């Protein structure tokens, strides 16, 4: 009798342990990974009741990987992950610190969740400006000196920050104050579609991963279609970019996203063989020697007319592109307070930027299309 009872007890324990094992597995086994194809700086893994967002490369040569746990309302997070910042999703309100974050909120229809921003004058979005004017978005000072007291009063569900190196004392102090800071590295992506794909990062915060995926897929499809159209061009115009600022000519390095876009638009950017994702700093003489006869000149956003360019530097008139009135700029589209829309929206909408460039470089293509960001300077 004792032997039978022992057998029953052992059988019960085996069944119990197996069920526990299955339960543990169901809590921790991945059920879906959000497809992040182009972006190198983050990934999303979805589990039962929570997601894990890993930010790998928020700035150049980052020495740390950041993991954020996005917990659903009734979700349960394993003890092994509780050391990471945990945020209940979908979030209700947010503070962002770069204008490049704002288009994602617009596309996801979450503008009303934005409650604070540093230096609001930089924002160009008409929808966001209305909320600023209505007093619904709080001014937070400057990025490197955010107003901690105001942020503590606001108590945002999350602050989306960015860093330029491994030293971020302001954001570190905010976290020590109990606020939840997530790093966003969209600006550090090297490809145009990689930058745009960060909408999926925001989609995860709002519980809108499927919507974000759909939005990005449309951008990707239009972008790749435009590359195909650009390949039909019979000529490859030579391109000069940038202009002088404080005695130096700044222009995109060869592996930067701007240079890649010019290449994808089927042009011959004169510095496309250089290596680097930032800007080159050159003398006027060096640029003129190489680009005096360039077909097209795409300037920075500091000039709105040829007259302004001449006033800044009369030697600009020596370039063939200037003589032939083939100088283009994105400075024309600004928000109410002077913020240039290109800086805010272009990284999120490379499909539009590429169409603009193809139309400028190959006017015979994209019949009926009018450039959105760029215009020929008069």
C-alpha cells in the first residue's frame, strides 16, 4: 500500500514539474520578432505579455547595449528581465528630444500624446505647432540642460533621448530621478531606409507594431520603386553638395545617407568615393578644383536665393551649376517659427527625398511629380 502511494506521489510530482516547465517556457519563448531589416541600431522581440526592445548602437562607438521591457497591461515579466527599464504599454504620454522623432508620432496618429519638447521653436509640424500654441506641449529648455523640475511635474510615461557619445550626464540624472529614458539612435543609421525604420520603435511603445510595419512597408516599396525608375536615366549628372560655413566647405562623406541617396538617384556625386558617414570639411579651393564644372549643386539649408549666396561668398558665381541656374535647396519649407521641415521629416521619409532628387537630376522621369522638399534657387 505504501509502495502504491509512493508511485502515485512520484507520478503527481512528474506531471506537476512538467506543467511548470511548459508554463515557464510559454512565458519566455518568443512568439514573434518584429522584422527590422535595414536599421542596425535596434531590434524588437515579442513574448507573451511583453516585448523586449534592444538598442544596440545609439551613437558612434557606443560601449553599451540598452534593453527596454515593454509590458502589456496584464503581462508578466520574468525575474531575469526586471533589472531593465520596464514601461507599461501602450504609453499614454511622451517627451521626445529630437524633431526627427515627431514624424513617427504623426504617422502613428499619436501627436496628442506629446507633452514636452526642448526648444519648441525648432518644430515645423503644423499639427504639433497648434498644440504648442494651445499650451499643451511644455517647453523644456535645451537638450543638454533639460528642466528636471518641469519633467518631474509632467511625469511622462517615457522620455525619448539621444546621445552623441558615451557621456550623457543629463539623461543619466533624469533616470536617477525616477524618470524612464529610452535612447533612440535613428540619427546614427547609415542607410536611408534604416533611419525610416525607427518608426517601428515608436510603434512598439504605442502598441501599434502592425500599423508601424504597414507604414514602413509603404515607404520601402515607394523608395525601391523610385530606385528602379532612376536606373532608366540615360545620363548620370555630376553633383556638388553643401557650401561654406565659417571658412570651411561642408559636404556629405561618401558613405553617408545623403551620399547614398544621390547614388540611388543615379547621379555621380563627386565625393562618393570617400569613406565616412558624417561631413567632409574642405577649403573652397579644394572644392572648386574638383566641382567647378558640376552639373547640379545641392546646397545646405542656409540659403533661400542666389542673391543670398552671392552676398555670403561672391566666388560661388564661378561654378557652372550657379552660372546655369542649377542650384537647389531645401530651405524653402519652414514651420511658423523658422524650423526647416527637411531636418524634421526627411530622415523619416526617404521615399520623398529620393523622388525629389530623381526629378531634379532626371527631369524626364517621374512625369507630373513636383519636388516636395527641394526647389531651384532664383
